[in-house]
C-alpha cells in the first residue's frame, strides 16, 4: 500500500457552518492545531476578511469540524473553524 498525497484545507466560518466560509485557504502541508477558545486574529487578511472587530472585540474559535474526503484518488482533509465575535474582557 502506497501513501497518497493529502490536500489540506482550512475554512473559517462566522456564527454557523451552514453559511459559506468567510475565508479559506488550501495547502500541501498540514495547518497548525487550533483549539476551541483560541483567539483568531484576522488583521493580516485585510480586504479578504471584510468586517473587522472593534478595539473592544475579538474573534474566538467556538467550534471545530474535521472533514475527510476521497475524490478521484485524492485524499482531502478540511479543518472548518467556527468563530464568534466576543468582548475582549470576556472569559472564555
């Protein structure tokens, strides 16, 4: 059995996984681990992100979904991260 190449995807959602992702990226290497409660700093995404948080707010990871698929002999691993806008002083 030979190892198959894996395609990695990272998708970011606001509030719900039922909506389209607000930002996504594809890579040939895995992304770093993400945990619930992590702060998501969107500042480097610029216009791709759209809405920005105020100085009193920040985005936090509230749910993570892992999706595997095998299409056309290619294995894909997708990490879907759901964010919520929270107050900076809120304990999560």
